[in-house]
């Protein structure tokens, strides 16, 4: 259970829609490339229509502040099957990175707990959906307007590490690389929050509008997006 899992959900029926060309997609999509089971023809670069509108507003705000930058979308909608697949991928990768013996149940459990700070285990309960499965959540970064190259942000998206926390570099010395990364993270958070998004407390790259996490962080009475059915997909 997450701190936001008790928020009620009243889905407003908005469809999933494809991201418009004005929003840069970082391709190839990392989870498609990893073999995640999206299903035939499913497009991971989709979000609820209202969320897409807010992303466009955030990009407009960003470019009004710094015309040489744009948003770059790493990941968006995930079916529950993809969420389950990627949780296990993340656990396996972290076990391998730490060199843990699979027979050591205590250490494996510790890895699952660490991964769980960043990856929401898929729940069959419609009252507690993973944020990305609702079409409300997006993982993104800043990129150069000229060539689309992502900026260094002080940690890779999906890193199971304290460097992923939004304010990890807040105490970095002025003029240092860490201070630059903190400034960039703050800029991303500022333009997203100005468009009505809420940030995941553990991830500098994760923002959502309309899901339970958003309802919890914004003190909304309820979430407005449940799990987005694949039948709602549009071209």
C-alpha cells in the first residue's frame, strides 16, 4: 500500500490518446525494447487526453522560460501486464547489480523493498491501480530544443538509488555539477507543477495528474482516472 492508496477513484471517462508530434519521444521505447508485453499494435506513448493537454501547457511554459529546451518523454501509459513485467525486470537487475544469491531470501526481500520505492507492484484491485496504468503518469526529462539530446540530470531514469530523489543534490556546492543538476530538476518540477502535475516523492522524472498519487499530493477529494482499458486506445 502507498500513502495515496486510500484515495477514492471516480473515472471521468477521458480516452487515452497518442502524444502529438510536438512532444519529443525518446525512442526506441525502453520497455518495448526490453520485451514488455504491450500486445499487438499497442502504443506506450499515450496518456489521458487531459494529461496530454497539460503536458503541452508545461512545454509551453518551459519554452517561455528557456527557448532552447523542450520536454522529452521517456515513458507514459503501461498496461498492468507491462507493469508486472517491468517490476520483475527491475528486481532481477538490482539483484544482479548487488551480486545477491537468489537463495538468500532476506537479501532478495530487501531488493524487492528497495525496488518498491520506485516501481508500484501491479494490483488486481481496481481501487489501487499503478499510476502509469491509469494513463495519468508520465516519465520525462529535459532535452535540447536543437537536437533533442536529453540533458544530464544527475541520475538515470529508473535508477533504484537515492540519487533519484528529486532533492538529492539540493545541498550541492554552488557552481558544482550537482548544483546544475538540482537546478535542472527544479526547472522540470516547476513547469510540470505549474501545469497541474504532482511529482512522485522518490523520482525526479515522474509526474502525474488525475491519479491517486496526484489526489494525495494535491489534497483533491478523489482521483479521476482508474486503470485505462486497452479498448480506449485511439490512433
